[in-house]
C-alpha cells in the first residue's frame, strides 16, 4: 500500500470569500499531490495565482502561490491506495499536464452546482470535480453523487483521509527534506534551530550537515573535472 495526497488551500481575496460563503468552510481549493510536501501536485486552478478568471489544469507551484498570497494556509491529508492506483493517477496527471490547455474551469457548471444538478461539459471542471472523477476512476474514492457535484467540503468530510500537515504555506515551503546515505531522510526546519533528527531518530548537528554538504560539493567537482 501507498498514499495519494490531497491539499486543501485557503487563500484570501473577494472571489475566494464568495466560494467560502457558499461551501461554508475555510478551505476552498483542492489539489492532488503525489508526495507529502506537494513538490508534485496538480489541480484545476488559476494559471497565474493573482488572476482568478483564467483557470485550467496546472501544476501547483508553492513558491509562486506564496508570492501572490503570503497569508495562504494549507492542510495536507493522505489517502491510502495501492501502488497500481497511484501509478494510474500519476499517468493521468502527467497526460493531463501535457494537454493542459485543453482543460478549463467550468463556469457554465457553477449554477448547476449551486442547485445540485449534475452537469458536465467535456474537459471543464472545478478543482474538486476533477479530483473526484480521477480518484473515482482509479478506485481510490467513491462518492454518493455525480463527480460534478463534489466540492472541497466533500473532500474535507471524507472519512478515509488522515491529516499530516496544517499550517501556513510559508511554513510548508520552509520544510526542506533531503536524503543522505549516512543519515537517512533529514528534515530541515528554519535555520534558527541548532540540530535535527534523522528519520531513524539519530541526532544530527549542524556540523554533520555541513560535512555532508561539503562531500556533495566535492563529488560534483570531481564529476565536473572528469
């Protein structure tokens, strides 16, 4: 078994506040992530974070979003799935990314959504309806309604998820993960902290980190000299 990740996003703005009032919850946008840090995550959303009316299928760029919305909050949840299901989702996301300009936000579908009437126009989705259809096709989630009626609130109330992070987007982007053969996976919080724990529970001082990085630089120099 493995996991797929759902990102819940709360961003400021007039357009966001309207959606927030309709669905009556803080988080108004969802994205599908292939890793827990959302280094690879996709959604039907804004093609540029500061322009809400131009939307389609895009890869989520955390730092670009942070520049547009410094006060954005995120919640990340994991949903269990098989390796085959995750591979299917990954391939579908990559294929959609290749053809991302064929996907659009479903403006016409919004009145139907408000009145609870299923409506689907080819390649037109909300962020949540795209995620709902893909996860249902993969056999990961099932819904008691047409995918076009699924909102971020349905994902928020989904019983099969587990929360693994909730906080500001700034905090999320500062969590840097690296894997070293000597120490396993290290998580680097803000630089003010003097030492870190590896995934194996080993205490790693800044001197250790400095030495590992120096070895990396030396290895790169040797490869370049060849």
